[in-house]
């Protein structure tokens, strides 16, 4: 089991949940990470409010939560690096002018 409890699953209705980020203030609109809904008996959809690169369909709301927690522990994006410097050279002189 993952020890990351930064994200929590909150049930709103019998078929709808939200996943919130505890690192954000309660009034912060970015606190809600995803909305999860029951699409049918065996499939749940996720509406992402943050671009995490995760799928839109899952087998349970708890699987969505697990996916977010795993993604936050092992992000898929590569951190930005300093750009490679481009050497500067003097302009070529036009000998025929």
C-alpha cells in the first residue's frame, strides 16, 4: 500500500467522487484534481482537472486514486534543464561587395 495520503477520495453521491490534493488550501480551485463518475457497473470515468497524463477510464474510484498517488511519486515528465548554449560567430563578410 502506498503511504502517500496527500490525495484523498471524497464521495459526493452514490455514483460520483472527487479526488482532492491536501497540499492545497481548502479555498484553492486547484485543490480538486479529478472528478470520478460511474459510467456503468464495471467502468468509471475520470474528468481530469490537472494534466497528469493518466487514462480517462478505470475499474474503480480507488484505482483512480492509486493512479494519482503512483504518478505523484514517480512523475512521468522530465524536469526542465538549462538550454544548450549556441556558439556565437561573427557574420561572414561578402568579399564581392
